[in-house]
C-alpha cells in the first residue's frame, strides 16, 4: 500500500483517497514574472513522479497546477507592488504580456524536463469571480471584514474555533507577540484589526494597472485566496493532496487552510505534501550571492558558477537522487556525478534490449520488482528505487559479459520493469546532445563491423587500435558472446 508523509500530521500515513479510485491533486504553480530558475524545477519534477505513480496505481487523477498572474505582492506581503505589474513597468509591456511570456518560458523548460502537463492549469486572473464570491461568503460568516475598500481575513475570529498554525507548527500567541512591534508602528494607520490578518482583497490605487470591480472597491485579490477558490472549483471543497514547497507552509498554505475551512466548514486537503529546498554549494539562492541560476543557464552552461552545461535529464536524475523531503545541494561535482550515473543507467537500458536469454536465471527478478515498488510505496522514495535499479545494472553488465544469464521469461520481465520504472514512472529519457547524435549509433555500428572484420582476419593490431581510438573518443566497447556493444564514457 502507498504511504505518504502528511505535513499536517507530521506522520507517514496510508494513502486512502476520499473517493477512490478518483484522486484530486493540487500543486501551487509559479508566479510568472521571470524566467524559471533552478529552484523552480524540483517541485514540478517531484509532483510529476507522484502524478505518474498514482496513474500507475490505476487511480483516476485530476491534477491541477495553477498559474499566479495577479495578487502576489513583493516580499509575499499585503503591501507593495504586484510582482507582475512591477515587471511590466520595467519591460514597458502590458501585465498580461508579461504573464504570457513567462508562462510560455515555464512550459518550455518543463517540457525539456519531461514534466507532464497537468489536467487543468487555471490562472488567478481568470477566476476573479470565484474569488469575490468566496470572500463574500467569508464576510457573511463573520470571518472577514472590509476596511477602506480592502477585505481582510480575521485570524483571531477564526482562532476562536480553529487551530491557526496547525500546518506550519506556528503558535498564534507567539505570532501575536512577534507582531507587537509592527502593531505599534501601524497603530492608527493600519487597515487591519490585527497585524496577523491577511488580505483577501486589496483596494487598488489609481496607478495600479491590474484591477477589477468588486462590491468593496476596484482592486485585486490577495495571494492566498486564489488557490482556495480554484482548488474548490476544480477538485471540490475537500480533496486528496495539496502540494508545494516548504517555503509555502507559512503564510500561504496556512492561510489557505484557514480561509477554506472557514468558508466551507471542511479542511481543503486530506494530505499535504511538501518538498524541501534547493541550495547551491551549501548556500540559499539569493540575488546578492549571484547564485540564482536559471534553468536555461543550466542547460546552456552560461553562468559563472557552472563549469559546463548539464542536460535536462541530468538535472531530473539529480533531483530524483535525493528524497523530496531532504534539502538538495546543487554543485558542479554533484551534477557531474549525476551525469555519469544517468548515462550508466541509460546505457544499461540499451544493452538490456539487446541481450539474449539463457537457460537459467542467476538473479531474482521478482525480489528486484518487490524492492523497487516497496521504495516507491514508502513516500515516493526515488533514491532507494534508483539504488535497486543500479543493482540490476550490475546484473545486466554481467549477463552482457557472458558471466551470468536470465531465462527468456525473466529477461522479458526485466525489460518491462526497466521500461515501466525508468521511463514511465521516473520519466527519464535517452537524450540526444546534438543533432549529430542521431547519427552516432549507425556510425559506431559501422566501425564495430569493420573491427569485427579485422578480428576475423586475425588482424588483432588493427582491432585493438580501433578499440583504443574509440575509447579516447569516449566510447567503450564490450565484446559479448553474441555481439559487441558500446557505452558512452
């Protein structure tokens, strides 16, 4: 049975959908005001594997990943300029041009990483009506109030009957104490009843480009309300899985739980799954450190911290080498190791498809299968699953060298297992490093045939010379009983 770590309870739990076999999965998507960076890759890849694995388990999954194109203010606060509007002013474009351009860039990069598109990808700007309706309900129920044309969620009112902070582990009394100085500074001028209240709707200034009419003012929705409104619209008031990064735990996801619960009288998600952060050489990504590496820079090697370019599949493999709940440190050495590991895995897949069956099986394929899926069933443990796959890589090389064998049935089972796990679930694909790569295999096969002719003519000097030159060029030959294969060093 699949077991998942639920951030809400702090425990690994059996995964039991609310309405099996249907599964509702919501993932917080990007705020589209810039090109995607390294940190933007981990969440989509992790939840792509989760999505793929749920499909493998025969669940009927509706996967919703939103696009935030309005309402996300600078510093994730309730004051300041909208991130997209700010970028629009810099580039002298309409805000929706900015949103479309960077949404397209996000999709293009995720396509390279072989991330499946979600079932539905709603935009915040396309669901203003749903957000206004939800805010109205919160006001009517006494959990929100209007102030000078803006609307705020009343955290203290909610806390009378609910636990505000149960997801992030925050304690409201400590939040209140920490906000004391802010309250004193804002006293007499703040629109909020309490410094911890958060915006559901903000009245727009005359200079604010992105604004819509509402019962309270011409303005725009707060950052948190969009996810509550869109998840309820497409997945229902209560659904199975809500995902996102650890950085969204507070205040974003905590606020989602509060406003959704207050509005619908039920918690929005049964399981909360959060992936950890990506660091670079042990440091958090920050503009001041100049280590905010764009995905395009990773793929092209165009950043001063990069020694070379790394392919999208190398990055995907690197991310899956660590469990999603652990911190992942990006470095050139780590990427080079991932590159070699990926190539070894994909080479073995090529060799596997060329192997001939033997009269006996020297390895237990059923135990391998059991171990791989035991790892995936235990909170999507991709590094353990990969470790078992590499155990099988050793078997494949032994069989190819003529030192072991598998029967026809077991060989067929191993091929199917590799196809299922490596390609269908983990989403790893063989890459072509350039257009010329498409011609490498037939050219090498021609060279191998010339070498075989030299061997048949007992011209071993010529045969060894070809092998050595290929090795210097990065191709290692392996002579098997039936044929000669190659791997890329």
